[in-house]
């Protein structure tokens, strides 16, 4: 089984989630629908709704609720992307102009707010307090994490623990919530299993963001849909730069520090200098070791879940997270 097989396994449900996403975009303000359609028609892996459905199936949950919650988590995720693109002044998303480039920052911020509001409107209608608490807690923590990441921008002294805190709030906890909320579509799931689902989602979420950050320096631009070295331009201390900082000579470290702290777009030769150093110190391998440590924890969690084709599919998702585009 590979990731394509997983999507095939859930093809009817994935189609229903896509319909759920589109149907909830109805608004009397046409611009809301225009922006929403532009965003969601750009595609995306829909990894978060997929996890909701997989863990729901694993525990024989209510399929219609899983579809509904799948739409909710995709709205929350997309709202964060919209806000991130405004903060980062991004012009590309998934290989085409970002929504803020196309519609303007003000509109995109407000549509992001609309998606958050719509998500919680649907959650109220769903009526499960466990799901409501999980996702409301997570969105609060995600907002705090965005502020913390902003505070730590252009800060060369960011520790590995700070970085883990940032990616936990940026990515991992929403993926953890998706895994747990899928389980909650079975009203009788016990909390031990719900915690195991959270642990699984958390660890693949950490690995997912680690791989994203590695690809930012070492990925294929045509496949990434954005420029290589974006994080350097934004002054973000991610795993490749943290590893490089800890291995570089004092002279090399001094130059990297100036590039992070200068708060202006580095020249192409500066980016080339950093990437060449990463190759010299084999930063890719050292960074991947960290990602694999989280993947190992995710696999341990999966193996504590009931055996089925859906558990097998979770293993495939874990493989996909770590292997994509590398």
C-alpha cells in the first residue's frame, strides 16, 4: 500500500469532504466565495481531513460526522495559511500566486477570519463537546505559537527547544487534533485510545514540519511551488540552520548570524553560501535524524491501535510524511 492507495481506499469519503468544504463557502458576500474558491481549487493534500476519516474508520465512527469535521479542520488549516502568507508577504502558494497577492492583504485576512468562524459554527452544529474543546484549545495555542514565531524571527540564538515549541504550535497540534477528533466520531471510544491517536498525530505533525523546513533549503523549487531559501529571507531559525549553526566554524557562524539578523532579503550569493555549507556539513542527514526520531514515536503509537487496513494506512501516511519530495 502507498499513499495513492490510501486515497483510493477512502475515495468516496474524500469526495464527500471536498463537497463539504465547497458547500460551506456560501455567503451573501460574493468576494468571500471568490477567495474561498480560489484557495480550495488550488488543491492540496487534504492530509488533515484524511486523518480524521482514517481514525474514524479505524474505530467504526460516524462517517458523516467525520466528513463534517474533516471540512472543519481544513477550514482551520487554510485560515492559518492565509494569515501566514500575509505575515510572510508570500507571493506564491502551491505553485501559483497566493491569495493575498491576488486579492490583497485586507481581504485575505478577513476571509481567513470567516473560515475560522465558519469552522466553529459547524462545530456547534456537530455538538460534540470533546471535539469542540479539542479544536478550540488547539486554535488558541496555534495563535499563541504564531506570535511566538514572530517574536523569534531574526533571532540567531533560537534554541532547538524554542524551535520545537514553534513547530508544535504551528503544525503538530492541529494534526494531533485531527487524529483524535476522528476517533471521537465513535461516541464510545475510550480516552486511552484517544490519547494514542493524539500522540500519533502529534509526532507525524512534528515530522511533517521538520521535512517542510528541510525542503525549504534542499527541495526542488518546481515541486515545492515556492522559492528555495524562503525561511532564510524571513529570518526563521529552522532545523537546518540550527544544525548548521551548531557545526559551523566561528567565521562561518558569524556570516550566517548576520544573514539571519539583517532583516532584509539576502543576496543570491548569500543563499548559495548557506546551501553550500549545508552540503559540506551534511545538514540534510543530521536534520532527517531528528525527523525520523518523531516518526519512530508515531509508529509506536500506531502499533498500539487495533489492527486493520486503516491502521496499515496510518503507517503509509507516516511513510509519506517523511519521504515526500526527498
